[in-house]
C-alpha cells in the first residue's frame, strides 16, 4: 500500500476467524491512483456482510490483511490523476459491491476509492445518518424494487424486519404504498409500526405462516423479503400466495436449503436472489429522500473505530434496532476539542 506521506489508524483482519481477529493498527495512508480519490472517513457502519466476510462465509477477493467496511461517509482529502468533477473538501459517501470485499473498506481513517463510485451528500444530511442508512437502504431498494419488482398493490412480508436492511425495507415498501407485514424476533413491534409497518408479528412459534395468512385474508403475501441469515427458507415460501415472489437478501447460514419443487410449480412461485450495487441515481434519490425526512436513519450505537471487535460481538450476540456505527477515534477526539486544538501522535 503506497503512501502520500503520514499514516492512519485502521482496523485490519489478518486471517479468517471470530471477532478477535480484528486488530487496531497504524498503516501508511493510502495513495489515490489515477481515477481515484482519497476520502477522509467520518463514519462507517457494521454490516452483516462484514461478519460474513470475517468468518469466511463470503470470500474476500484480495490478499490479507484486509480492511472491512461496506460503506463510508467523509470528505475528499486528495484527488488522483485524471479525476474531474470533484473537489477537495466535498462531502461524499460510498457503498458498492467491491467495497470491503475486493478493496479495503471503511474501517480506517482514510480510504482510496474510484471517483465514479462516490455520491455527493445532500447539504442537510450528516455523515452518520448517511452511513446508518446508506448500505441498508441500498440493499433493501435493490431487493424490493429492482429484483422484487415492488408494486403499490403488493402485500409485503419482511422477515428480519428489525435488522438494518429489514427496517429500511419496511420504510421503502410503506413509502411506495404497499401493505407491510413486519416480522422480527424480539421486542421491536412498536418501533416497526412507527416506521411504517401495518402489522408487526413476532417470529416465534409454529403458527407464523398461519398468522401471515390471517393477516392477508387467506391470500398470502405477494412478496416476501427474506433478509435474515438464520431463518427457515421454506417457511418464507409458505407465506406466499399464488404467483408470489420470494427475494433472498442475505447469505444463508446453511446455504443448502431444501425447497418443495412441486409447491413452486403448482403455485407459480418465484425465488430470487438479490446481490450487487444500486445505480448511482437510485442511491442519490434514496439519500435525497433521507435528507427531506421521507425516511429515517436508524442508529443503535456509535462506537469508536478502535472498538470494531466489540461492535462485531454486539451484532452477533444481540442485534439492536438500527445500525452500529464506527467513527474514527481521531474524529471523536477532535469533536471534543476546541477548533485550535492540535493533535499530538
């Protein structure tokens, strides 16, 4: 990793494993190549994909050590050669398929990114809100709108609705006029109603499919979004009515899922995967809606970057309602100091 001069704090993973493989360290500051910019990071978030990459369930497509982080928000610190249309100091964010998997991600003070992957932040949107919403809303939009072909007439059952992607999906589906059945484990029913769910069901017991059928006047859901890695896929399929679509928006903990092929055939059902990046124009529209208050950024906790290991452990043990954000320690330290404060390393 080349350097422009100086160093940065980062959290690296030197090998695949449990949360203990995450290690705070100091690295040379990356140098933007041609067509890239260097972003000074103000916030990143902890995503399920980070845990899956760290544990080996998803593949890191670069040599270790590696910096995780599928999204980030910050300001441009340096421009590489041949970069046009951007200026130093502009507020930006980024989330795309390769970030944190094929290239180093947001668990650092700086990140070198392709300029064409950056999105300008609306003036009224702060770094933490952009990061809390960014990857989650992008994933939910891709699953519901692009792959699931969400329509106003749909009745949508969202499994894992209290997670960051699920809660974003609740808001997107509600804003587009669909009837929303939010399904989650735990005590978040009132939270889900507040962000647009028409019905909130607890994912417990053996009668969940029956509850969905009752809530849909025996018709079943026309679209089920399965955005939890631990739930039964056949159960999600059973919630669908004739001609329904099941969209899978998370890598399953048991990838070899058993489905009833005759059921798929006789009820004309569709099973769709959803993985990739949203188009820049769609991401810009999501951020604009967030800035206008159409959507809410949900934050569970803000933690220093140096505590990334603890953040992973928290998400694995007891996910809260909203995102866990990681903010570089230097940003948190500077926020507590006067404007003329000079850091000493």
